C-alpha cells in the first residue's frame, strides 16, 4: 500500500504548476504536504486522486496506475477536497448513503452510523447539510471520504472552518486512521502538522524543496532559538550586543527569543550579562527552529528552474 509519484508535471501555458516532482508515501505514514498558496499542493492532490490529468509523469496508488485505471485507483482513495462540494438539500445520512452507494459499500446503514460517530457528527446528524456550520460541513466531507474504508486518505485542508476543540477531535481521527492507512494531507495550520505528522513534504513554485522527517528538518536547520526570561526588565540593545546573536525578539517585558547559529556562545554571554549587571535569569532554554520558521525559509527562497 503506497502512493508513488514519479516526475509529475502539470503545465498551464508557460507556467509549470507542478514541475517534475517525485515522492513516495507508505502505509502507516501521516505526511503533511505543505506549501504557500499557488505552490501546487491541490493540483498534485487532484492528480493523485485521478480528478486532474497530468501532462507527464506516473502515479500509482496501491500498485494501480492512476492514468491507466482511474476508477480502480479511486476505489482505494478517500478524498476530501479543499472546496468540499456538498448537496445542501440532502440530509446527512441521505448524503452519506448516496456516497456509500457510489462505492458499493456493504452493510451501508451500519457503516453510515460508524462514520457519523467517528467524525463527531452525532449531535447534528438529523439535519440537512445546508443547515450545518462550516465546521460540521467539513466533518460531513471527512465522513464521506471514510465511508468506503479506503486504504489511502487524501485530505486537502481537513481542519478548515473548525474551532479549536473541533480541530483536536479531527486531529485524533486522522491519527487513528493513520495507524492502518496512508494519509497525505495539506494544511496552512503548521502547528497541526507538527502535532500529527512525523514527515513533511514542502512544495514551492511547483517544486519539492524538502521531504524529510520533521525532526531531521529541524536538526538540518543551522538556526537555533535561545529563550531567556529575566526577573528584571532590560534594554533590547544589551541583548543585541551579545556575541553570535542574529535576531532579538521581545516576547514581553521579561522574556526574549534570541536567534543564533551558536547557542552555547549565546548562553555563556547571557550568564556573563546577568553577572555584570546583577540580573536574575529565571528561565533559559534552547530549541530548534519551529516548522513555521523552516517553512518560511524554504518557501521565500527562489525555486530552481
């Protein structure tokens, strides 16, 4: 069970929306597919699911060539598109029954009730889809993607429109599904990706600029953040003058984030500063760059041609 993408190309006129990208995702992986708007994420997902024809390259889903046998490939895939088009006049169970019939689901009524519980739709389950909030509409889309128990889940912005409590619930659903399925999902909420994924693929201007375990990406980054808290307020310039400090960010009156490539030098400088000026350091910790910072550094650099 795997997705294999080889030299995938999609071009609109002179613009290469997806420029000869290749990657593989295996069973049991939950992979975050990240990139700025217009980077090629949704286009790639539509090609993997067979809803958009590539101009070149190969895609296989669970060993099935998507271009040669798109219907067989679609049977393996549960897809929640970014637009999440729904029939607003249908009741939730009616709509899920329709999707189940399309997929030829056995024990349809039982499966409908299972996915309603799984996606947290129970409180609203007797309503028409048009009466639901955006967050519950998103849950209906996720339930529809899961109704035929697919081997592969492709989720484009699955937590869009959800409140913080709902996001945690859907995060847990995705984690649980990832134990026995392959999950590829995109999100602009990078904290969600950090909470769910071990691996991320970052695409920028149609090209993959990173494909690695999150921990490896953070280790690979030369930049470290030293977080320091003082019992007393102090001047920003004192911290800027410390050796090897590149950027000083004031969190509040007493707490600071110092960006550096030499954290040990900065830590020693802070201790020396506290000693010389009779300051009390109440907290001092070092952390790797966050996914947000790594994302920005990779997607603000120009892509290769």
